[in-house]
């Protein structure tokens, strides 16, 4: 039976298990939206196309599958371009479907055409694959290829253009074949390499697992947990992979921001890196905390993209393949060789438990001249109220740096922007993640005020969908990190700091109420955790406005207040080893 092109696109995504679409309907897509709704799809319409892309990314991270989002031709898809770039750098498999004028119009050399620009060349460097459906019978091949490309090697976004002349055309094609017939195969590693890796592990005295962002986004935690239990070793989080795997919370330590993690790294004679780029935030595995044993430490690298092997540092045993397949291969090779726990593991677990408790007490003692809450206290009070099995979304600059150090919870799902440093992603990420979860789990979104303002209008989307998101906003009425840059560059009191301060009368709780959410205003530290608990108990999307001290947040006294700031700055050590 003939189907319209827009219906065929939906069929192809359904065969991949995808039935959610993010986008603002326009003439190019109204037919698709109606058909999607009739087919039982979840149709999510935000207020800005950049937020559309971020919502799709939050959804993909929670599902471990590609996500689909759309934007109209011209300004719509231009608005979404920043999300394409972010998805490319953050390795997120998003299909961006863009509208376009009819092919006969696009090919003409004319001026003054409405809402038209040649879009493909603008986005080619921001995606892994770019194509235009110029003829209806290309639909299957283009989307199947895009779905393969976005998940193969290093995952990333693809752009498919949907010109208006093919929207309503008919396709005489059979229903999609059984999904497994063309679903992406998750490749395993070479058997000989797995055997070599097993031998290195058996010979090691102090192995560590270095676990990154992709373990969470591929939903590969159970496989990594099984390997960690066989190895009986510490798990070191990268700064991008800060989700805790259930059952491994106590032995998981944050690289760079925990003395325990840095000691474990320094003592290690074998590192098994899984789901991470060996990039700047882990000092390429070559310098700083890796200096000790650097000439004798062995490396096993589980990586889907073979071109990444040996690029940033030498690798002794590369295991090229999908971690969800490769890690069980390695675990199976070690099943008859269980290890005794690392000699210092029990001491490290106790030391890290004490670190977290000590930081909470330290934060309680922090006072400010302004009388406003210190950022350290804001973090400890907010995260000690983190609900069981919640999802933690983060956004902002200074507040995120404080969170790395003062975090009081061990969330199983964390979503924030590591590699691209893209502010404003947080609220769309939170919405996309909650939609992927079906709105079942509570979402704690901690953010700075400047970052929150990027897409604050999407509070209406959260309210309309009644998502269980509690947003806690640290408000210092400034671009905090940038104020610190002014002070380091010109000295305290030597500049007017143009461009980094904004109105002190903004009330996020009132804005939230105007957009259909619940608003709360909290000044006293001891009232913050109860307010968060009350908000989650209500089940309503809530925004809590928390004034914090602007001097502490930008790192007054040459950033001595900002924890581990010197560690953070080593990420930008240009040309370092």
C-alpha cells in the first residue's frame, strides 16, 4: 500500500524503536506531526529550535538510542545549528531533520527568495553526515544510512534535508522488514586482543578502571559493573562521566577532584579506559596525576572508533568495538581468574566517605560579607536533598566547578555539557531526559542564573508536560567565571568589568509562576534542602531562586574560594606534553 514520505520516515524510526519527535510544527512538518500523533508517538513542541536539539540530546543520553528532532527551513534550522555542533563534540547520535524549499526553487539562481538559504554547506562540518531527499525513493536509503552513521565509530549527529516538493509524494514500498534485519550491529573486539588484555590484567598489581561519558549514554553500566567486580579495583570517573554505576558507588572516585582518585591513578600499573576520550580533562593519560609509573603503566582501551586508538597516547591493547559487547568479552575471559580487592581499596573507600562528610561540614562554616549563601553551601544543601534514583542535570560555570568538589549525592544519571562547554543546555536536557524516562523519576536541575536565562521560556514546556523537574538556581546576577577573569587579568578594583553584570531585580521564582510552574524563594541555607523535598513531594515542576554571594562565586581573593580551580585550569594547558 502506498504511503506518504512523511509516514515512511516515521516507519523507519519506529523500526529502530524510536517514537518521540522534538520540534516546532511548520508547513513542512504539520502532516508528519499529525501522523506521528495518530501512530502513538510522543510529539514534543518546545519554544526554540536550539532547545529542540538539546532536548533531543538529553533524550538520547537517557535512552542510549538516536533521537529525532526537526526544524523549519531558514531561521529554524539556523537556530538549531548550535545544538548540532554540541551534539558533534558531545558524541550524541541525533538526527536533525530540516525543512527546505522545493528542489526546483533551490536550483534557480534568483535573489530575494523568502526564508531560503542553501543549508547543507552550512552544516556539513557540524555533523557526521549531511543529505537531502531530492527524490521520494531516496527516503529509505538516506535515513537508514543516517541511522547507521550516527551510531557508528564515534557517535554524532546527522542532518537530513526534507524539501517541500517531496513532502506529500507517495512511496509504493513494503513495510519495513524486521528491525534486526538492518539494526546496527554492535561490534565486538578481536579475540586475540581480548586474550592479551586478560593477560595484562592478571599480571597487574594495581589496576584501575577509567570510566567516561559513554558508559552512561550507551546504558552500559551493568556490563562495566560486572567487569569491576571481577577486577575488585577502584573506578575512576572522568569529569564528563560523573554518573555512578549502581552497586559501585563506594569505590568510584572523581579524577582530579579527589585525592583518593589521584592517589589511585598515581599508584596504578594498569589502566583500563572505557567509554572516554583520553583528552584534556584526563591530561591525555600522560602527565599530572599520571606522571608516576608513566613509563611502566600499561593501557587497555575499549573504544568504538578505531581511529582514536593511539592518537593521544600509546595503547598497549586496543579493544575496538562497542563497549556493551567488548566489556562482557573481557569479563568472560577473566571469569576463572577473580582478583583479591586492591590493597588500598578499603582505605580509599573510607577516605572518600570522610572527604564528602568533611566537605559538608566545611561548607556549613563558610560565611560571606554580604550575608548571602556561599556557593559551597548551595551545592551541599541542594545535593544532600537529591532524591533516591533521581536524575541530576547541571548547567553553568562556577556552580558546576563547586559541584565537582562539594557534591553530596551519588546519582546514577548525570547530564551536563563536558566537552563543548555549551551554556544553556540544562533546562532542555532536563526536559528531554524526563521525557525519555516517561516522567517517572525525579529530576534535580542545578544551574547558575546566567545559564538558566538562555532557555528559561522552556519552563512552559515543563509545566505543560507536568514533568517532575525541580530547578535550583544559584543567583549572583553576573557571569561569575568571567568576573574572575577580569580580576585575574586586571587586578581587584582595577576595572569596571563591562558586560558581566546584569539586573539585580530578576526573580526566577516569579518568572516560573508566570510560565505555569511553582516558584519558591530561599535565602537561608538550612531551608534549601527542605524546600527541595517539598517541591519533589508536590510532583509539580518547581523553580527555587537562591541568592548566593557574588564574591565567593567568582572566586574572590584570586579564586581561592573556587575549589580545585587550579586543577580545572590544567585542562587548558596548551601544548602540555
